C-alpha cells in the first residue's frame, strides 16, 4: 500500500451571529468526515462528488496544506499528518495538479525556466543533464521543443496545463493528486490530456488520485472510483454495475451516464 487515509476529518470554524453574551461561541462544520481510503502503488483512484462535497479539502489535507481535525494519513509506513515531514520531502513524493494550475506559472518565466526550477531544487546533481531532461519532459506531455523558449501567455490553456503536468513529473513523484485537471479545457483537449496522463501513469507506474465532478471521465481512466457526498465517502467501486451500488446519490449519478 502506498497512501492510507484513516478516519480523516477536517472541520472549519463557522462564525455565527452573536445573539447575546452567552451565545458567542463559534461552531464548526466538517468539510470532510471520517474518510478512510487507500491508494495503491500504480493505481488510479477516481474521487467523484458534487460541488462542496469535500474533494479539494481532502487533497489539501493529504498535502499538509490543511491540518486535520482528527484522523491519520500515512505514506507507506510514515505518518504525514503530524506536520513533522518537511514540505520539500512530501512534495518530492506527492505532487498536485489543479484546474487552475496554469495560473501558478510565473508570467515572466519561460517554459524552460519553469521546468528547470524543480530539477534544480530536487536534483542538483543532475545539472549537466537538466536541458535534456527538460526536452524529454516536454516530449512526455506532447509539447514541441520550441515551447521551451515561450512564456505562458504564448500558450493555449491546454498547452499550459501540459506544462503544469510536465512540472509535476519533473519532480519524479510517486503520487499525483489531480484536482479537476481538465475541467477548463475543451472536449477534444480534455480527451488528449487524459490520454497523455494515462500513458505517463502506465509508463512511470504512478499512483493518481483523480478528483472530478465528471463521472463519465473516470470510466476508462480510473481503476476504482470513490464517491464523496457531504464530506463522506459513501461508495467505492471497481465494477461499473449499477445493481451493485449501495447509495442513492451514486445510483442517481450513474443514471446520468451516457452508454
Ligand atoms: N478554508 C475554508 N474555510 C471554511 N470552509 C471551507 C474552506 N475550504 C472549504 N470549505 C468548505 O468545505 C466544504 C467542502 O469544500 P471543497 O472545496 O473541499 O469541496 P469540493 O468537493 O472540492 O467542491 P468543488 O468541486 O466545487 O471544488 C464546502 O462547504 C466549503 O465551503
């Protein structure tokens, strides 16, 4: 096993309007409730749920960007929820590619600089090979070598998303968390980026947590699918058989699928 979430709960404080002196205590609302999940080595696990069901919060918790209210997260045999693992060590193993990742591309950096940065930080001993590694990363995500000299503003949305994927791959992580990675792309670009992600996953034996609203996209892409509803995982399945589903929400979602 690679990543294991044990009864993870994340609650945020909710400010209530004060009615009186004795009623001023803030309450909490759980965005993620008692979530237990496992992600195996080389597995692609889909995480599907409606808006506000807690999917992104869960990804933030895994990356240590949000402290847990309770529960544990283990990476192999090491707890990573305690805050004791340094960010640089965690990000070496787990990378995030989000829907708006392209806004994180520095507008004044060329694509070469953007890809060189993680190579310099994580593999300083590979300085001499770094230019070739940049080229192979571009090739892996289906971009031409000429893109290296370009700035993000000179690329399309789909190309920028590919750069974000290449930047995540540069770190050579074991796990990539994808939070709606293709949601802002047109249908044709979505399918080419998904094909590319699958190819890279198989080639590099990566584990993916693939967060999406779009159940249909998980059908060919994911090995297993977990459904999140109001902060809880209500169903995890492998077989695309409506009769095996337990929860009303997942059955309703299934009925929206195009055969
Ligand atoms: N920093 C925060 N402070 C307070 N509440 C938050 C915070 N972040 C998220 N929430 C709340 O937690 C719940 C889950 O949000 P989250 O973004 O994880 O859902 P999601 O399933 O990823 O939604 P979407 O698909 O729209 O991105 C929501 O009710 C949201 O308002």
